[in-house]
């Protein structure tokens, strides 16, 4: 499997992350552990932990277990936002199974997210590094602001490329970036390298999300683990659609705009928009845009010595576009 | 007004806290600012900010604005938990008005709480004091665990005094304690005084919540800003009821236990339980229990010099029982 090849240099560390993630986090919290284990165990790709571990390794970290500790935090924070996002978006499915709010209701899910998030902060305090703490704290503020912006542009066909890029930078790239930055910080490399990895994570995250949004139009439900066109159903106007809405001036465009602005989309509406986007070149444009960011990400790796970890990160960049994982 | 008399020594600082709380927190977040301003502006008593300011003052803090900065954080964190608690409890009213989730729905409310919480952590990172950060981070973990325990004992008449005390220690007292501890920490007093104020806040918080829970049975809706018997409606079995359920062995007890365990309570059920609790001495027992903790709180103040700030904190302890604010 592709993922295992790319992550091979940190496979043992990732296995340790996995073990720690599966442990019941709090003895006081049976029900919450059930929810968090469900979400954390549901086939997550552990991209953020892997990024942190590979970044640290590439920067020469070999100082113990801080990398594993922080990799667990990165995944906890990711899971916390997944749970709350699924409440906010009213998402019924996640990774091919019912979402946590669909299964346990919003009440328990709010709490499960809060639990993971407050635990993450407590672990960062225990780790005791202000720069790392700041990286993650800034990322969480950004993630919340990304959600807010997304909500503001909900079902709005007037959203611009720039708004969309701000949203995904906040929602996805900020945590990718914090993970990579933290890896560099704990390895103790100089400022330019810390900044290079911060930029690397940011660009990788933007590229990753652009591909994700393209897949939502072009993939199959089996591959996505959630219905195709799911973003549309949740009222999210993403890059592929924004692109076509700005290129096209046919009467179909007005019809699509009208569909978006007016109430819940029916299955036939989703299919119509999907065809509009794929035939109008939206999917290809999104992948093309992703490639720009992925190239920028790859450039950030140039100053680092040619190690196994660096080659692994390069491969990760290259495989983002072709990913089926 | 009582509150103004007690808080007089830090009135100017509190006014500054108030100004900062009302400012729009983020330019990216119109809707969220609307929610957070609504919650923060809804007649909060600012007990936590006042505790932090008075603790700092009593410990001799006069080093600038860190006390105000942290007082704002304490209120933000409190507001964040109020918003999420109202989702978890399905609460329709808060301080005489519709709750945030009742007005904006759970989706926006999840986000508003996350926003306040992540902002709080970011401000603590900016403040740059690991001990203060740890105090608040531990409090937020405790608050989440308190919510979890409360959920576990939802509508369960078998809950013990000890479980209940753990719940309110986590849910209410932990943040009171963190506020007082932070005041001591920024003033730079020695370890025993930091611990004394930590204990002070903890005992005060427990006493405060015991009185609150007694008021839920004994007060009027006008005074509470939410319906009387609201805890019952939300499925919370609190001290006054636990007390009577453990004292009483009449057939009425079995009936009440049955009512609690079986589905939604009707208005007549709530009234029946209310009468059962007040006539069975539950309200008085709760206030008596509160007094024990408040006495312990007052003792923690003994080592401190007799200043206006100390007298203010003592008065606060004394007025908790008689509070109408």
C-alpha cells in the first residue's frame, strides 16, 4: 500500500502513535472514550502525525519520545475538529461509517471534541515548549476561523477563489503546517529551516485540500467513504465549482447559481452540478492549482540534506495528486 | 447593589475587563462575534474575573495589565463552557433570555465556543507564563471531565454525594480555583500562598455551586433568569435531591426515583419533586453543606495581610449564601 511505503522511515514511531491513540484516555470517561476511539480508530490516515515525525527525522531529531507525544497531539486535535465539524456541517457519514454526531447525537459529540482538545493543550503544556505550544494554539484559532468563514460563505455562489483559499489555508493547511513546524522545532534546527518546514506544511495542506475537493466531484463513494458531492450537500462551494462559475457564462450557470442559493439540494441537483463542474474543467483546474502549491512545498525541502526522511516527504508531495488514501 | 460593593476595590480593572470583553474579537467572524457578544453581554456577574483581580491585588500585584488580560481569559473560558453546556444540556434559557443554541442552533454555537476557547489559549500563550497556562489548561480538562460525569449520572437517582461533589468540583470549582491561583502566580508570592489561593478558589467554587443548586429548587424564575427546577428538567440530580433521597424511606421516595428514571419530566412531576426536596430539608442541607466549604475557603485567607482586597474576598464568601446576583 502506497501509504505504508511513503511512511516507512517512521513506521515504528507511527505504530507507537497508534498504540497510544487507542489507549483509553480517561478512566472517568467511558462513553467519551467510546466516541473518541471510534473517531480515532476509523481508518484515519495519520498524515499529520507522519508529517511531524518525518519533519523531525529530516531535521535530525533523535532525542527521545517528544516526536511521538506531539504526533499524538496532532492527531487528537485533528480528531477534535472532525467531530465538531461534523456537528457544524450536519454530516451523516465519515470514512464510510456514521459520523460521531449521527451515532451519538450533538450533545455527546460536543463534549468528545472538547475533551480531545483540552487534553491536547494539557499535553502540550506538559511537553513544556512555548514555541510548539504557540504553533498548535495558532493552528487551532486558524481552524476555528476557517470554519467561521466557511459558514459565512455557505451556499453562496459569489465566493471568490481568494476566500476559498483562505478557508482551506485555515481549516486544513494550518494544522499540517503546525505539525511540520513542531517537528523542526523539537529537532532544534535554525530559524530558516523552521520557517521552510512551516511553509512546506502550509503549501502541502493547501494542495492536499484542493485534491480532496476535486475528488469530491470526481471519485466514487466507495473510495471516499462518504457520498460523492458531499461538499455540495453540506453547502460548501469549493474550488472546482468556483472555477467553472467564473469561466462559464452560459444560461446553465444561472441555473446552477439558483440551485445553490435556494434551499436543500436534491439528488438530481447534485448530479447536475457534478456534471457541470466535471465537464466545465473544474476538477482538472483544481488539480492544476493543487500542483502549484505542491511544487512550492517541494521547493522548501531543497535546503535539507538528502536523507531517507526527505525522500519520504518528497514522495508524499508527489503522491498527493494520485492518492487513493 | 451588593455585587458592586464587594467588587469595589477592583472596580476600575473590572470596567476595563468589561470594555475588552465587548470588543469584537475577530474581524473575520461577524456572526461568531454576534454570538459571543450576546453570551458575554448577557448579564454575567464576572465572578471569575473579579476573583482573579482580587487575588492578584491581595497578593500585592501592581505590575501592569496582566491581571486584566487573564481576567478576560477567565471570562472567555467561562463563556465557552456556558455555550457548549447549553448544547449538551439542551438548555432553552440562560439568564432570562434564549440560550445561544436555542437562538442560533447547535452548529453556530459549537463554533462560537471553540472560538472563545482557542482564543483563550492563544492569549495565555501570548502572556507567556507556563504556570498560569497549566492552571487554566488543567481547569479546562477538569471542566470537560465534569460534564462527562454529569452525563453519566444523567437522570440517575443512584448518584452519590461523592459523585456529585466530584462533578461540581470539576465543572465549577476548577475554574474558580484557576482564576485565584493565577492571581497569586502573577503577583509572584511564595508557594504556600499560591496553594492557599488555589484551595480558596476550589472551596469557594464548591460552596457557590451548592448554593446555586439549592436556589434551583427554592428561588423564583424571575430571580434565576431560567425556570425553577431547571436542573431537574435537564436531568441533573443535584445535592438537595440526593440528600433527601438518601434520608427518606417513604413510598414517595420510590415514586420520585421512578419519575427520575423514566423519560421526560412533566411540569407536575417537577413541582412534585420540588415539594419533596424542599419539605424533606434538601435545600437547607445543601446550604449547610455549602457553608462548610465556604468556611474552609475563608480560612485560607487568614495568612494574608488585612487589606481591602482580602476584606473584599471575605465579604464575597459571606455573601455567597445570601446572594441574589
